[in-house]
C-alpha cells in the first residue's frame, strides 16, 4: 500500500509540474515578443509619431497617425460585416442547421477559415477594387470581415450548443416564440463565449497585412473616406521594415508596438464593458 | 381561475415508437391531479402533450383531442405558442435562465412576449413570487442576484413563480420535487396545495406518498396506457386493477 501511495504522489507531482512547465512555455514566446517590441519600439513612440503623417522617404521624423486611424477605420468596417454575419450564421447552424444544408455551411466555413489571407485579398481585389477602379478602406474592411465570419460563426455555434436544452424548454413553456427564445434566452446565456469568439476573430484579422496589400493599399496622407486608399499599421510596418532607412526601421518597431497595444486595448475594453452589470452567481 | 381538461384518444410517438396509447382522461378545474407510474410509462410524455411541448423534440409527434377550457389544443388553427402561454409548465430540474436576475426570470414570460407595462410587471412579479412562497427570501436581491445563484429548492420555486407570472389557466408539473431535499419538497407540496385555488394543477410524480399528499385525483400509467384513474384515496386503498395494486404495494416499478 505504501508503495502505491508513493507512486501516486510522484505521478501526481510529475503531472502537475508538467502542466506548470507547459503553461510557462506557452507564455515565454508571448512575453518575449512583447518585451522585445517594447525595447525596440518604445524609443520611437512619441507625440510626433502618434500625431503626424509620414515624412517623405529619407527624411527623419514624421509618424503613423494616419495609419492608426486607418487601421481603426478598416477594423470598424470588418467588424460591422463579420460580427453580425458570423453570429447570424452561428445561430442558424446551432438552432436550425441539424441537416445537410447545415453540414454544407459548416464545411464551407471551415474551408474559408483555412483559405490563405492573401487569396481573400486577391478575391476582394478582383470583385470590388477592379470594379470600383480604386483601392479603398471599404474593400480592406470587406476582406478582413470575410476572414472574421467563419471564426465568429463556429464560435457562436459551439457556444449555443453548450446552452442546455432545458433552458430553451423553459422559454417555450412560457409561450415565448422560438426566434425570441433564440435571441433573448439562448444567445444571451451564451453571450460571454460568443463575445470571446468575436474578440478572437477581431484580434486575428487586426494584424493581417496580406489582404490589405491590394485592397486598402496604404496611403502616406490623411484619409477618412471609406472609398479612398487608406493607410493601415500593418501595411506601414511592412513597408517601413523593408525600406533602407534606419529611421523607418525604428518606426516599424514602434508601429508594431502600437498595433499590439491597440488590439489588447480593444479586447480589454470589450471585456470590461461586457462584464459590467454582470449578476452575482451568473 | 382554472379550467378543466378533456383528453380523448391521445396518442404520442417518438419516431416510430408509440409511447402513449389512446389516453382518455378528464381533469376537473381547480383540482390537483397526480399522474403516477414506473419510469418510461409515458407519464411525462402525457403532460408534455397537454401543452404541445412534446412536439418540440425532433421526430416526436402526437395526435388526438385535448380540450383545455374552450381551447382545442390540437385543433388545426391552434398556435402551439399560444397554447403554452395559457398552460404553464414546471420541469423536473430547476431551469432558471442563468443570465437573468431573479426579477427578469419571473418577468421573462411577460417581457419576451412584448408586455411593456412596467408597473403591472412589477406587481405580477411580486404577486407570483409571493404565491410561490419565495418573496421574503429574495425581495432584497431581485435585481442584484442571478436566478442561478439560488439554492435548488429556491430555484424551483422561482421557476414556479416564472410560470405563474404569465397567468396561465393550467399548471403542469413534471416531477417538480424529484431533484430537491425533503424540506424544499414539503415547501413545494404546500405550495401546490395553495395553487389549486387559482389553477388546475397536473403533477407527474415518482413518489406515491407525494401523490397521496397533494392530489385529489390520481391516474396510474403503465407502458403508455392509462390503467386506472380515480379519486386518490380509492387508488391507494382499494384499486380496481390488479396492476395498480401491484405497483402501489411495491411489487414492481
């Protein structure tokens, strides 16, 4: 008996140690990237960087203010397209899609999830940019929005399927119609998970560069119009990092840092906003 | 005020399996009627047919005639959603809406059906919680606490209040106390006794003592058929059918 309990204790401690080590290992690259970004980028983040547009090539100074605003604009368009369509599709899949049509959509969503982002960029280029005959923030937002849909849809579906059926029955039993039950009871019960899914999709597309190369295109100047070529942080970082100028290299680091901070900030803001007013014991 | 229920030739199926065979039963208004029988005998299916909840399960269907007051439940023009609004249901496991406050749980049937009058909603919530004997325990935390934060017995009384708030004519209870401790059970039983002044109550139960305590009439189901239906006293003292006697004396089930 003693031997058994010693063996159990050892395996227990071994497994715990392994789990802790794995957790640390996961955190290491994340922290390393962030620390490295701060070290390399913080020196170039200043008022000018945050408020000015880029200087002509070769000149020192200037900033990425237009790209920060452009990224926000493009991500806004992407979320307006990706979140409602994704949630709608997820609701269909979970509540009505237990059939072959649902299976087809599920399969399509998974394939779309695996399509390289540059391919989506090319598709949007030929469907929208070519027709409109110019690059635009709008087309960039559409490309990123399309990329958000499958993630949001599958997350919504999974979360709705986790809502116990007895909750739906309770609503039906009160004479609440099915559509109302889905929106006000099931979706509400699943809301925390659905929001997490939306944030994951948002964070994933926020740093995308490839789909923006020939949709939003980039812009050295201020632009707030949706139908004009627009700067984005990821594009600006890409261009600056490939340039021969030392000052632009530094600004590329700063741009990466700002991009990460914006993404983390947006995710945190949504989390705080949605957890407010949460009930005790919910 | 409650209304009576007339069941004639009610059949129900899950896919190809028939689970109810031609049930005839008359439930009087403002009485408590118990439905007893061994597991799988169709007693839950029976009450779920009374408010058309049965058909919400994929591949399940029912046919026959059920009249509740003047409403023909399986009539061709009858909307199942409207049926469920008038015939409330309490389920075996307490199922409060976890994301809603206590108040919102009770008001859910009103609010989500488009009822907008704030003051009347407040009154109905208070009245329902008082009827279900939960008011004193939760009145301080109506908006602060989630329905899921209550104890099991409180949750079940919350579910009863939620069903009462839409002012149904009939209340169906599917083993409402089977997941609860004895104290909570006796509270629910007292409550059922009170409720019959205002409602017609049909209660499914596993527990024969419970049927004897709360119900004036009892129906015994076996393998999808109603074997015997009579005054509770008669069922438990001098049953007419041998199978009823075998069941209540514990020879099977």
